[in-house]
């Protein structure tokens, strides 16, 4: 019961995001992600998105303002026509929290599904496993390569 109550009343802006702790400064992690997106253009959200009743615009990676808490990063699953929202934030000067936040179906914003939307973990598992296989695995491989080089 305590777990259910905590899950229902979870505080914060992204209480159900799937988080990963990475032993790199945030700027280094962002550089690695940018390199992955350059090497894997199919993961980059190069298409214009829109909101209902508005024109097209680019959904860009970055902070909402210079003092923003989260650095948002967007990926794209072209075969599913889905936008993947992630963010980073520094944990300390040598460690970063990386989070998988949500999935938007289509290029019209407003069709977001929170990653851990269901209380039942097995319902969330396929989306998390796909994210880890398609994106997080590439990040880990780049980190290992970078670490082995220097």
C-alpha cells in the first residue's frame, strides 16, 4: 500500500521518468549524445513538429532557459513515427542523471505517454527495453570507447 501511495503521489515534474546515473560530467554526456545523433541520423528529430492549431516548428535540444534544470534531448523512432523525450541534469561535477521521460506518437505534440505510466512494471518494460536497445546501448558503447581511449 505504501508503494502504491508513493507512486500515485510522486512529486516533481518528471516523477516517473526512467533514470540512469552516468559517471560523466553533463557536458561530456551531451557531446556523446550529439555524436551518436550525427552517426545515426535516423535517431535525430530532423522533421518539423506542430502543436494542434499551430504551424510547424523545430523541437530543439537544450534548456528552456539558461538557468533551466533539465537539458532536454529528443530522439526519433522513424519506423514508429514517435518522438522520444529524454533529459540530462548534473548530479555533481563528475556524474549526470540521464532520464527517459516520454514518447509522443506522431509529429503533432500533445500525444505524450509517460514512460512509467502504468503502476504495473511489466506494462512499461517493452518501451524501456526498446529505448535501452536503440539509444542507451549506443551511449554506453560510446562511453566505453571514450574511456578506453583515454
